[in-house]
């Protein structure tokens, strides 16, 4: 499944933004979450986000992202759990998404602008 996800964004040619350089493009309220981003060259309305929980504890946290820094121009956003193929619904007025993390785990999300 992970190979399929990376093929869908053409990872070899996508722009990669590692977690140490993402400059508040994506962030979580819990500092134990780090995230890297892939921006496909031929799909300007999509981003693939890989988030890792470095903690030995599981928790819920708010996921935020700056759609302008992602290069998104359309008004609507959809966040999809890329591994389980389910939509994630924003649960906060500020557009944050509540995400559950298990101890020392990762999550992969596709962000679509439409």
C-alpha cells in the first residue's frame, strides 16, 4: 500500500520538504509530531504529508497547515488518510484536524485542494 501511495504522487519527481525545513507549512499542537511533505510536480492541487510521532505515548492532537505555503489557490480542502482511504473531517473552527497517533507511529495524509 505504501508503494502505491508514493507512486500516485510520482515521488521521484515530487518536491520533498523535510520536517526540519517545512517552516510552519504543516504542524501539530504536540511538538512530538514531525512532518515532511511531498508536492507532486504534475498535480499542483495535491500534497502528501507524512507525520511521525516520536513519543512513546499515544495521543490526539490538532493538525494545521498553511494552504498558501502549499501553493493551494482554490477555496476547498480535503484531507484523506492515504493508507486507509478515508476522509478526515475538520473538527475545529480554525480548520484544524484532530488526529490520533499511537506511540512511535506515523500517519500518511493526502491533502487535496479543489
